[in-house]
C-alpha cells in the first residue's frame, strides 16, 4: 500500500520520485517505509 501511495504521488504531482519515512522510536531515526522513482544509490546517499 505504501509503495502504491508513492507511485500515486509521483504521477499526480509530476515529480521524479517520492519517499515515505517513518520514525523508529527505539533508534530515534527515520527509516524508509516506501519509495518510488528513486535509485538505490540515491536512497542510500547521506547514510
């Protein structure tokens, strides 16, 4: 479902990619829940 939402956002907004993050309360870090239109290299940038 989350992947579908990112695909809908990309199509509706005419953007190249979208990512949904969620907060991991134990680590106090954002984690990727779903993405669309982004390469693995781009997603892993800045980690």
